[in-house]
């Protein structure tokens, strides 16, 4: 370990480790400090995303979806396999293996880019110095020409229902359940709550989701949110809107949740509860006095459009700064900053950051919703194409949902694309690319899509915006 580097990155999650790797690729000397500890006390790079978020949750979603398909869909295909069951221990073992391979892969990438990975805590000191507290407690002061803060975020607690790690769980705890709870409560109907609720519902748990807001998925397009709620309820998720949790009583038999809605006060009895009301920036213990780095009223590090803080040579990226808390947003910020530090061109287009909810059906979108465009006063048009009319979707037994394109009525520019249905997270990439180049619906209309594919649904939605769809009546 050297005492001086060109770049020190504090945080080894999906924003920090790409920043470190790109800086190394740019020929700079780099150290990346990360303090993530697993349940067994071992250190691992990858942050929440790889260790207790994006990657493990998708592993469980895939396993539970396969079980659901085996039980509900396989007979339609003529596949007879008897009573399908889930070995939860094996499911969790598979998930752990995927996580381990992913986190160890970062070490290999560090080696390739000549990045020094340091396990422990990093704290920014004035003058671009970093106090590094190693896993064994040894404290060393390191110096750098540039510092990148990528400290990530942590689950937001609910004062009335404090975490206990056993009965009242955060998202990490909900991923590590050793058995399927008979009754599971989920507080929060956002991305995390819906994904985790879906996993355990498919595995047989009675899941009740309590959402304080009266609107469901208010960040999504209204038509998509309405369609999603219909399918989730059909799957057995008991979603209660306008339900504000006021307290919890934990006993040997489980948890008694108190909540209130428009109809009055209620009590809900569950075996375990997952609190998924959002995440907050992990900025505690990150900054010493006098660094010149400022926090806003919510604890986010203040940065400009190029992720520069108020301190010379100090940047901040990922969940600890403004913008959506998405791994791919953090990654692109980390890469941008590493290129800027090296004197190269770097940019993040915040208008074309896609969002995905990995439920079934999947939900994905990029750009503005119809409601947002309407509120802006700009004349617009929409095109919608249902997967029910897609030959590939019918062959897959995956006809739920639709694609929707929102475009300017004056210049035909694509302003937003919204997908609910099979492989929505993959389909949205075409829309992101189109919007990155300011494409029009005509551009998509004239782009040849292979047949039969799910991507044709986006093609047809673009055609529908001008009432020229081929495979569905133009209403």
C-alpha cells in the first residue's frame, strides 16, 4: 500500500468500483476503500448492489419465477412434472454463490486495472487527504490528487417499527430468510417492496403490502401503474394504499402492526415484516470538519452536473448525491468522473436514465410520463401496443401488459417510453438509445425489427402514435 495516489475512491459499490477501474484504465494510480462486511465479518467489494441488493434479489426473483411457471404455466405447454416444490436452502445457496462470484470478480478487475483495493473505512480530511482505518484497526493517512466519494446508501428506518434483524427486517434481511413465512408484511410499495413481496408471495407466503401514499407507483406512467396494480392483485399481493403504519408490537408469535387509512385504525398480524420505505445517503462518518464538502438538508452531498463538490479535486457519485438511486446511474457517474480527472471528455445524460422493476410482469421506463408531458403544456401524442397482440408474447404465454410511446405532436421527438410486460428491462434499452440520439417515432417506425420478437411491440407502439400500427387496430 502506498501513502499517495492520483485518485482515492471511498466506496466500492456500483458507483465506486467502476470509477476506480476507469481511473486505472486511464493510467492513474488508484486506491479504492470499502467497508462492506458480510454476516460472517468478511469484507467484500460491490456495495449493497452486489452483496444485498440488485444481484441477490434478481437471483431470488428468477428462482421464484421458475417455481411459479412450473406450477402455473408448464401444464399449458403440455409439460407434466408433478408437484413442484422449492428447496429454500438450495435457493439461498445458489444466490450466495452468485454473490460471491460477482464480488470476487471485482478483485480480478482491480488487478487488471492496477487498482489497490483496501478493506476498511475511509474518511475525507481537508486537503484531499483520506484517513483509512483498516480491518485490523490500523489508521493510515493517505494523500491523493483527486478523491471520489461513493459511499452509497442504507435502508431508511421507520421510527414506529425499528429493525431488529429477526422479525422486523430491512431489505438485506428479507433476502436471507431461511424459510418461507406464512404471513409477511411489507411496509412500502416501491421497487424494493414489490420485488421482495413478489419473491415470497410466489413461494407461498401471504403477503400484505402497506403503502402510505394513496397513489400506486406515482413515479411511473399512470396507465402502467394501473396495469401493474391489477396484475399484482391477481397474483395475490394484498396491496393496501393510504395505509400509514403507526406502530408495531413484536412478540414470540410475530408482529402486530398498527396502521390507519381512510376507513380508520386497523391491526395486521404477521410472522415477519419488511420495512422498505426507501434508502438514505450513507454520509455519516464520511467527512471530517473543514473539507469544504457540503451536505443538503437530506444528507446528500452537494455536487454540480459533473459531480464536483465544493472542494477542489473532490467528487461525489452514486446514491450519496442527487438523482435516482440506481446502480447504472452511479456507474455512469463514476466513469464520467474518472474520465474528467484524466482530462478526457465525460458526461451523463440524466434525461435518459432508465428505471426497471423486476416483478412479473416487469416494468421499465425512460423519459417523461404522459402525465408529466401533459402538465408541461406541450402538445403530444401517444402510441400503445398490447403484448396480447404480439406473436412472440403469445408463444411465451406472456401476454400481460403493453408498450407505450409518448412523443411531441409538433416535432415527433420521443419524450418517454413505458413498458410493462415480458423482458421490459431488456426492451427499454432500445428506447434509451433512441432518446439518446433524439429520435422521433418515425425513426422507430422505419427501423426494421426481427419477427417474431418482443421488440416488435415497441415498433408497433411507435406506429400507433401516428395511427399506423399494422398488428393491432388503430383506435
